[in-house]
């Protein structure tokens, strides 16, 4: 092999290494990991432990897997899992909010029913007089 061939082969190898390095240069997704963790904490505060436990547990699991992937420098996987964890936490919070809204609606409907019954009783006691 002559000098020109060796130089060309070396340049080709260097180019491949650079391309491989660029492909693996996804930065560690620290901000996404933190965002997912914050979303999980907010979901817990909104009552997701009680009203959205399945989605909350999925979020915790995915965050843990994301952190492990980041520690292994599998940053694309870590980014995907952190994003999924954040979405699962938001789902858990939404489920908790929906359940609490449904409880509030049921209480309001019960209050309305009680008022109607009281109005009907008063109308009977007064003989329908105004």
C-alpha cells in the first residue's frame, strides 16, 4: 500500500469515527430528568397516589429506567423514557383531578337534591300558600 492509499484509508477511518461520535453525542438529558421528577412530585401532591396509582407507578418506573440509561450514557433512550415518565405523571395528575371533580359534582348534586326536598316539604307544610 502506498502513502496515498494509507492516507485515504486513515481519513476514511477518522471520518467513520467522527460520524460515530456525532451519532452518540446526544447530551445527557438532565433537564428532562428533572422535569419528569417534578411532574411526578406534582402528581403526588394532586392526589395521584390515591386516584391515579397505575399511571404514577409507570411514571416512577420510567424515570428510574431513564436515570439508569443516562448513567450508561444511553442518552437517547434516557431522553425518551424521561419524556414518557413526564407524560405518565401528567396523566396520573389528570386522573386525580378528574376524580376530585367528579366527587365535587356528586356533592353539589346531592345538595341540590336536598334543597329540592326541603322546598317540597315547605310547600306541603304551608299548604302551597305563598
